C-alpha cells in the first residue's frame, strides 16, 4: 500500500480556474495558498467536473480543485431526507461541491460524477439571492450539506464570509454542518445568534472504519466544547446512525463520551437520522465501489430511498434517542 | 493493457523496439504491434485517423476501465521555454477546429513537464500562422482525436497525450530525429505507465472475473431474473466486505438446475440467507 501512496500526485496538485473568475478576490486568495499547483484554465467547471467515466474512488486519492462561479439555481428547497428542525422555510445552498473527507457512506459519491472539489467564488451572487428571498419571508438555510465548509476554511474562508453576512439578519438562520476540528479557523469571530454550528458525531469505530480523513471523536468534542464556551449555538447531529456489529455498545459509548466533555445544557439541539440514501445515488456508488459493508448492505427501498428495514431503523432510532434524552430534553431532539 | 497510438512509424519505431513489440499479422487497415501488456497502433496523420485507429485498437483488444491509453508523438512548441527533445504531459487538449477542450486526470506523480496541447487540422508553421491565435503551448494534428475517441472507452485518469517537442513550428522534421527524441524519453514514459498500472493493481475492485462467472452461472442455472441477478451481485460484494472469500456452500448451488422460476426463487432465498 505504501507503493500505491507514493504513486499518487498530492491533492490539489492541479487547480482548474474557470474563465471569468481569475480576478475574483477569493480566487486569488485560494491560489496564493497553492503556489506549486499547476493552474489550468477552463471554460466551465462542468467541463472538468462532469466528464464521463470518472472514477470517484481513484480521484479521492488525488483530488483536484476547481475554482468557478455558479450562475443559476443558487438556492434549493430543503430535501425530505434532511432535518428542517421545525423551521418552515428550509433551504440549502452549496458554496462548494464535495468534501475533503472520504466517508464510505457519503451520498456525494453517488450524487457527483467527480471527487474533485469545486469552490464557487461568486459569493456575492449567493448573498444577493438570499437577500431577495428574506425580503419575502424568513428562511432557514443550511450551507454545508454538499461539502464541509469548516474543513475548507483554511483554503477558502467561506464560513467567515457567510457568518459575517448572516450576522444581524433577523430573517436568516444559518446552519453550518461539519465533522472538522477546524474551529480555530473561525474562533476569532464573535458568535452570531442566528448561526448554528452543527457537528456530526459518530462512534470511534465508525470514524476509524468509515470516515477516512475525518478528525477523531476526541478532537471533534474538544472543538465543540470550545465553540460552546465561546457562546456559539451548537447542534449535535447523530446522523447517519449506522447498523453494524456491536452498534449498541458503540452508541452508548459515543453518547456518554460526548456528554462527559460537552455541557448538555448548553447544546442547542440534537438530531438523529439513520442511514438513508436516494436510490439512484446508491446505485451509482455501487458501480465503482470495492466491497463495502455500507454500500453493499441489502437495504430496503421506500419511496426511492434506501434505508434499513423498519425493525432495524426503529431499534437504532429508539436506542440513540433513549441515550440522548438522558442528557437533552426531548423537545430538543429531532428525529428523521 | 496499455494502448499506444502514434501517428507515424518514426514515432512508433523506438517504442516497438524498447518494449519488444511484435507486428500483429492480421489483415486490418492499421499497422498494429503488440506485446503481452502493450498494444500499439500507427494511425497516420490527422485527427480523424487518430480517432479511428484509437477506436479500432481499443475495440480490438476489448479495452476495460483499468486499461491505459497513451498518444505518444512529436509536437511543435510555440515558445522556446520548452526544450527540443523534452516530453510534455498534456493537462489540457484543445481541438483548434471546434475549440472544445479535453482534460485528462493527472493523478500520478511524474517527472515530465506539463503543458497545453492544441490539435490542428493542418500543420502549423509559424511563418504561415499567426501564433497569437494559438492557445496551446504545443501543436500537433492528432491529440484531440485520440483523446475524444479513447474517452469513450476509458476513465479520464487512464487517457493521456505525451508529446515530445521536436521543433518550434518550423517545417519538416527528420524521421531519424523523431525516433531519437522519442526513444530518449521512453524511460520517463515507462515510469509514468508503471505508476498508472500500480494504481490500477492496488485499487480494490468489485468482483473478480471468477466471481462474475459464478454469478452468470447461478443466474442461468437458477433462472434468476435481472433484478435477482443484480441483488446476488450486491450480496456477494456485501459478503466479501466482511470475508476474504465467498462461502464454500455457495459453490454447491452451481450444480443445481432449477426447473422453473419459482424453484429458482426458493434457491435464491437460500443464497440470500447464506450471504447476509
């Protein structure tokens, strides 16, 4: 395996820059961080991102960066497979596509044709669309579903930019979902009361086996503790909850460790969601994937979504819920 | 398998000699030379010729995802910052005629210089062609045709153009010089090939050919439907994610012939239990 590692070019060895964004301040800021990267000019990000027959699993070992502008469909309605946390106008947006972590179960492997990372630098266009929308109604907006923005913060300070944009906007509630241990990249900011930092937590067994490159549980918990201490709204996401041998003990351990570090009364809320994935995404993931306990598990299909059968789903949810409610009031636990 | 496409024999000659390829004696439109792991085709000059020869070779040898296709040849450089005799790994290939661009995935480390190749429908000679109209660093007459054709068969990390700078867009180049400069770069190119092969060798695959055959046989013998066959494949992968090899009991089912679909369904349920 060492031989294999030595063969791969380092990640971001090549940076593809879309015509028209070369002079954008964020492009320049990103490029400054990769002085040795080969820069390749492209017409449109999809010319690279959407090429046919790309192998996601090969590309994951040598990801490239694409810097581009997104010109239409900047906001999407929140999908049914995601938590709205009781918010009425639930939207999400993707300031970046793909993630630096390689979680086996991640739907991005089935959603995108490429493992390369796209960063959209026309942040102002996103902001304009949001401003137009919040003039009509208050919205709840998740900005880190199809990526992990906080993990990218040292490359492109998008969390900082978005937090500063959202600050003082009463009709905008922002969620930044992450697995990263990169809180220090935004720790100098004053907490914004309408921004939620949402950490995904998994048992150590899951992190070691299925969340390649993602920080260990201890580091995530330390980051959460700091963020709470600084006054941020923090959400804990036990999502996806996975079914594997000795899962019960693993989740018992996860939750007891979590609340041995984090003051439960300071947690804004928590979510539980068992593994679920749109049918077409899983089909695509199965096409190129090596044998995987997650990807090839014989799931049950319900309304074009694959998940565990009802009995397992119920067992997983009830167990995690019963563990969580020992620490967090029931009305703060959201189940999907 | 590594597929190599060259335009001229002068480009192919050093490759044939270096890798000990033998002429394939088969009546075909193209000259093909092959060894155990490498097959080379001489396309002749031009985009269409290159695309045709590439398609021919990859079809003839039943190209699969883990194969590699390389277009190796000479190119003229726009600027003298690229040295004569230097091999350029192209990270962008533009077809001058349509302005369409192609992008190989450069996923392995290599010791070549990188650059942009522009493929023209005519020989580019600097006295006759305003160089400010040329977007690429180097010019040839095949790369884009090869790349587009090979991309129908292979993933973008397995398709590459490697061009050796032969001139600065002047007129004819001596064949012996072409062979010489290509030959000198072959150790470098071989290193690149071997890195790509290593990746393909180590990247875990789905099912082996033998396991695929087991599926085909079970599907036929047990009269499995398309959906059941698909489920069987998935279950085998699930089982292999937790075990080194398939369970011995599965092989017993190979000797069974179902007389009806409903009987096959009963056996299928038993296999499912075995693999879950």
